[in-house]
C-alpha cells in the first residue's frame, strides 16, 4: 500500500511534465500556435479594459466545442467512407457479412438510435458508434487517437480570440459601412437587394428547402472539424495544424479589414426582417445577435459569447474553400462536398447573413490565407503510427508534404 501511494504523485508529476514538455514543443514547432496563444493572453487584458466579463464563457465554449467535435467525428467517418471505400467500407462490410452476431448488434444499435433521437442526431450517434467499434476491432493504439488534440486546441483558442476581439472592436467602433455593400450589391444584382430576394425566396420556397439550407449552413462547423480530424488521422498532425493556420489566418485577415471597414449582416439593417419566413432557428439566432450587438454598443457588462458580427468578407464561404484546398488529395470527398458548400453559400445570402459582395471578398481572403500558409508553414509531417488505423494514409502519390 505504501509503495503504491508513494508512486502515485511520481506518476502524476511525470504526466504533468510530459504535457508541459509537449505543449512547449508544439509552441516551438508551430509559430502560428505561439502567435495565437499570445493573442489569447492579450485578449484577457483587452476584455478587462473594455469591461467584458468572462462569466461562464469558457465552459460554454468548451461545451459547444465538444458537441461540434462529436458531429465532426461522425462527419469525418462519412467522408472516409466516401473518399476511401476500399480501406474503410469494404473491410467493414466483410466483417459484418461474415458475423451474424455483430450484424444483429449493429442493427439493434441503429434501431435504438433512430427511436430515441431525431434523424440527424441518430445518424451522428450511429456513425460515432461505428467509429468506436472499428477502433476496437482494428486494435488501433490509443496514442493514434490523440493526433487531433493539438490542432483542436489550436482551433479552440483561435476561435475564442475571434469572438473576443470581435466583441472588443464592436465596443470601440460605432461606424457602419454596410450601405457601401448594399450599393455594390445593387449593381451586382441588377437593382435588387439581398433582403428583397431573401424575403421573396422564404415566402415561396417549401419548408423542406429552407430547412435543408439551414442544416447546410450550420453544418459548416462540423465540416471544418471533420477536415481537421481527417487530416490529423490520414496525413499527420502537421498538416492539420497547417489547415487550422489557414482558417485562423482568414479570420484574422477578416477581423483586420473589419477594424478599418466595419460592416454588419443585411438582417441588422433590414426594417422588415421580423416578417421574414426563415426557419425559427435562423430567426432566433439573428435576433439574439442583434440584441448582443445593442448590449455591446451600450457598453453593458454582458459576458462574452460565440458572437460574430462581421459581414465582409464572408467566412462561411472562405472556410469551405480552405477545406477543399486541404482535402484536394481525395477527389471523391471534394466532389461530395462541393454541392454541400454551394448550399452553404446560398444559405448565407438567402437567409440575410451576408451581402453578395461578401462572397467575392471571401474568395480573396481564402486565397490569401492559403498562399501564406503554403509559403510560410513549416514542412513537417508526423504521421500516425500503426497500419491498422481506421482512417488510412493518404495515397502515396499525394502524400508528400507541400
């Protein structure tokens, strides 16, 4: 008993030292992570100076991040099945075809998911269950599953910086140049406006179409997470870190533009927005964002939340473009995602989230973020060990580091 008691603190100390050492190595190896960490530390002071409390922000961020991570894992399993069927779907099918007990358990599990949960949630839980079963069946080492932790942490603190600095800038800047975007849109849309077209669409489109657009719009976050996971497992942690760098660079470019040229989504200035027949989830999100903006502009001590007010450029288009660039090794996945991304882009305009000209700005920002990432990111690629991984290595012809 005494020996075990004495060794426990030693193990805990060793584990703590290992975590600190790995984090230090990560900060040294990935400059983008170091810079983002500095921004995060500076954010603490900026929020204090502007009187923006944290409240339970970090725990709420973490809870949402975990929920989106679960969706991302299910999305990644789906993408693996589409992009690499020989390494994923065929072994899975053979295993269950030749084992009736396994097949019965899977059928019962699927039935239970669809009885207990709505269809989308049931699909997520079922895909997660399949992933867990495959990890067990293939004997995948635990350390392989830790591949996405550092890129995930990088993305987590980066997004907190985005929300935090956006909240700080809103309290500092009262200007609004959205009317400039509206005039540019009038030229692009032959005299029409986004709000006009969006309201017409919502009034005429079947609820199934608007719901499809809504699901596609909010599924972007799971797509970004799925790309991070797929890159981490299939090509290595370094490639996933480069992907996160590209996403955060696009956000930082956008925030810099917004600091000098603040613009807000069309629904902020639409006087008839309350009459729009958008899905309830969209309307609730937009009204909550408008109330949050009023609170920020009146310097009320409202805790930080997942708030994002930037209209130009459109990050809901920039992020899919960056994801497609990093997934270009898998053509089937790219062709599968393109129609989904087109729905996302359509939803950004047809739900009054963005002006049409924001989409043009998104292409420029995405191209700039990709160019900087490709030019300056370190060409390191630490592949996950073990050939039994559920997500296989990228094809040999496309596995080189860029």
